């Protein structure tokens, strides 16, 4: 069995902290048929959960992706920010909740290298949920006013772009993704 590197991963811990209390509130309704044994399991799981994973850098406490760090040889890439999952999607650290987790979320975002990003990132949502109105507004305006001239349909992912009109017609006509003679594939098949 491979070693599990993500001890107390924030995505799981935050998800359970967010979902279990809601399940217990809903379970009170007897018409849902959640028996007492199941509710007891949920309560036991909730009481055994570790706190959201954090790390202290100097005097600052920040959210981290997992309590045990990534292995030194791990190659991390992509744009996902699992250390921000307490903000979005689980909404544990937001202006609606306030408190210590909100402060940790704001400090974590301030320390994040690519806070907002240029594409399909959750940074704008994080800024808004953390009450960083000016940061969120500037990011939305930047995204809305920065066209990508290489994309015919800027709202689509690059892999979904139609390369030429006849490809689009070919795709629609035979719905198999085959393009015209000039292009092997188009739309969602364009990157293959």
C-alpha cells in the first residue's frame, strides 16, 4: 500500500466540518427516516474531527492543504488551491461566519502567490467571500475587460475552441467530433 501523504487534508476535514452539522440539523425531521444510530455515528465523527489544518509562519497562522506537508519530491502544478477550501466551496471562513477562521482565510489569501489568476480560478470567489470587496471587484473587471484574441469564444476553455467554421459545421453535422480536412479534430477533441 502506498503511503498517504495528505494527513488531515483540508478538503476532507473542511467538507466534513461543513456537512455533518447540516446533516444533524436535517436529521431532526423524522419524516426523513434518519435513524438514531446513524445520527449517533455522525455526532461521533463530528466530535472526532481534527481542526482545519493550519501552519504557523512567524506569528501568522495560515490554512494549509494538509497537516502533513507534501513530500519534497512532489511536483505540484495546476491552479487548484486546496488550502482555500475552507473559504470556497465549504464557506467555513467567510464574512458571514466571521471569527478566527475569517482572519486565517484573509491572511492565507494575502500569502497566496497567485491570488486571483487569469482563468477559471476560485480566487475571485475567495476574495468576495472573505469580504475583500476591492480585490474581488478589480479581478472581475480585469477578467471582463481582457479579451483573449486567440479564442473565438472566450467563455469556453481553450480545448473547446472551434478552429474554423467548417470544423463547427462538421462537428454539428456528424456529432462525432470530426473536423474538416484542414483539422483532424475540433471542439472537445481538439487537444487529442
